[in-house]
């Protein structure tokens, strides 16, 4: 009897040990990821009441860009927003400042004879600037370098605006100004 009790106790100990022992199975998963390319462009400032003298007029302090991108090779482009028509073919004077009545918000027919010229700044290891004559198509004015130093946030990047005025460009009457709306677009190719 005592032998049966010992055998039964032994079987119970083995059964409890088997139930208490963890059952393990190992599998693994490899996870890889890469963030989507992202860029934000913020245009700071503008030029209002610019008194244009005959010849070349330059403003290098009124407009700046804040660019943030997680990817090198980003690009900031500019174009005439083609306000108010939004159709390049309908505005043969794309890039030129046009007569705008501030009282009625209506564009007139007079325009400056030369297109606006816009340039971006250069930072030796982060981005390169270029100067373009404004049109109705996107043109690059700042391009991020092809290195990790070009990914990040760049604030207060100067934009240079140039407008040539000729003796044949008319002075506008009261409540009229020469106006152009410039669109700046960031892309990560």
C-alpha cells in the first residue's frame, strides 16, 4: 500500500511539474520602416508700399522663408500666382506687376515693363540659392543639399526681390498700386 502511495505521489509530482513547466515556441518578425518625405514652407513678410525708383530696385530683407524637411534634395520654387485669372495662357504678362485698384480690388491693364526677379539664399552645407525671372511656371530658388545636413529646419532664409523700373513705366493714380502674388511651393523629389 505504501508502495502504491509512493507511486501515486510520484505520478502526481511529475504531472504537476509538467503542468508548471512553461511551453515555449519562438518566432521572430523583422520590421523595417522609413518616414515619408515631408516638407513645409512658411513665407514670412511681404512688401507693401514699395516706392520704386527708376532703375533696379532691390529688397533683401522684407521676405524670408522657413523650410523644414526630413529629406535632402528638397526644393522651394516660385511662380506668379496668376491672380486673378489662374490661367497662364490668359495672362501673357505672367511675372510682371499689374495695376491693381485697392478700393475696388479690380486689376487694370497697366503693367511694369520688366518681370520681377526673385532669388534665394545659399548656406554652404545645407542649401543652394538661385535667382530667377518670375513666370507662371515653378522655378527653383532654393535647393537642399544632397547630404544629411540638408534635412532639418531652416528659419529666416532671406529672399531677394528685384524690380527694374523704366522711364516708360507709368505712375498710377490714387488707390492704385502695381501688384503681384507670388506662390512659393516646397517639394521633396
